[in-house]
C-alpha cells in the first residue's frame, strides 16, 4: 500500500516515536506527533547505539549528524570490581564497527529536527488519556479535545496509554535491582571505551560522552525491596558511593565526582502479547521494555520504527501491515530481552570461586580467540532491518 497521505498520530516524542514519525513522513504520510511535556528534552543520560541501530539512523539520513554528536567506541572492557581487566572486546573487529556513545538529549534533539524537516507536526502539552480503536481511531486528550487518525502508534514508553487498550493491564514485577544514573566530568581523560566493572551483586558501566568531556555512569545494585518504579528519582550521592565502596580506585574516583544521581527500580514488564490490532500499534518500550544490560533499548526502538514504516509501505492494508510488523519484530526482540536478562546474572556472580572461574573463562577466550569472542555478537549487531 502507499502511505501517501496516511493520517498518522504518534504518541510520545522519545527515540522510537521521533524515528517512526520521520520514517513515515519521508514516505509521504501526514504525521502528527503528540508529546505531553512542555518541551522535548531529556535528563542527563547517555546511551549506546550499536551498528544495528546506526543502520536505521543511516536509513533515515541522520547518521552523519549522530556521528558528529557522539563518541565512536573502540572497545568494551569487562573488569572485576577491583579494576583488574578480565577481557577487552575490540569493537574494531566487528564487521561494522559503527558503535557510538551519545548523550540521550543530543540524539533526541537530532531526531526531533529530523522529524520536523520531514514535515512532522509536533504538538507539545498534548496528553492522551484514551484511545478508541476502529478504522479511524479516536484519541481523547486531557484538554478535552479529540482527534481522529488512520493510524495511531503508541511510542509512549512503560506507562503507555495504548498498551492496555490492546492487552489489558499487566503486572510488572521488581527484579531485585536498582540503578543509578549520573554524568561526571572526564577529568582523567578516559578514552573511547566502555568499562563494565563486575562485582558481587553489583556492576557499574561507564563511558565517555560529548567529545570525551563527560563520563556517563550507570550503576546497578541488587536490593530486596523497592517501592516506586521510575528512573527519575533524586538520591544522595553518598548512597551510591557507599554501595560501591569496595570497588577499585578508578570507580571510587568517578563516584566522588557525582553530585546529583538519579535512582530507579528495575521492573520487568512482559513483552506485550498484542502489539497491534486494526489501526493501532505499539512501538519500543510500550511493546517490549528491556532491562539495561545489553544496551539495546534505543536500537530496538529504532529498528521497530523502520520496520513499521517499511511494512506499511509494502503491504496492502494498514491492518495487514501492522500484523507483518509484529511478525517481523517479535522473535528478535524476545531474543534481545533474554540476552539482556542473562547479562544481569553474569555481571553479578556472588560466590567468589564461581566469579573467578567465570572471569578466567572470559579472559582465556579474549586471549586465545578474540575474533570468536566478537562473533558471538553477530546475530545482534549485523542485523540490518534496512537491508533489502
């Protein structure tokens, strides 16, 4: 079918929503994007865009801008919590080494500009409270207004207003882990590598942002209880430093520079059984939230955006296109989420003998078979949804 003139409403101005808005507008759709906030912005946080995500940005014509705004990663270094190197994964050995560290706000800004340049109408302060399905779905807004569309895409994250319409309410459960985010100055001149410090019941990921001027930190700790889901709670930096007090000097030095960390509880939501029905579709975290242990949340949303737009351009009806979209994405997303869940265990091994044994296996693999170590990621990184 042709998407020319297809009246599309995208809910949510995150990475997936902005990407799908541009992808559809470039194909001729009439796209309106609704964002409940007063401005399109993000709190300080970094993210990783692996080659499979960069393939989508390339297809959207935004890769040059993203490369200019990011740091190209050279390696991922897995270390023990005393800072001894376990294995260095050389990203230059990947078939496509375009792996980048970028500030989330910078990526959002580039995607927003790209959406506007493609003709997307972005409307702020528009909170959707209800969506009715049908051939011409109806959106009800908090200000009392209503809108109709030929297609509604819910890219509105964990607390999506559209997901319950398609699936009913689900019950996420606490994983027993909390995470802090922070950005600190790169005073030690860290190079373009991600470090993953692995310790008993905890791990900490750090990598440079913005031409190496800053370091992004994500620190995860196992914890028995957590009261509130969300990732934007302020916390005392002393709590973060205390949680990692027995880690090596480089970690402690980074954490001494943290002034305003954000803390959130990690909850596991099931992958939605139904991503689409009729003229309604879910995208990104609204369909398949993932834990941050494989750095694939942004790339999965980008892949979703491309496949949804491609399905609409290549299938006879909207309903058939949306069914094709879920069929093409669900198996891969479930595999990614499973791999991310598995990393949480690998990073947090508690018994010291078992931890040393696991680290020795990784160390030997990196020394004797570095290419084989990297090939284990081919299924993830070489997957290009834009390839015909």
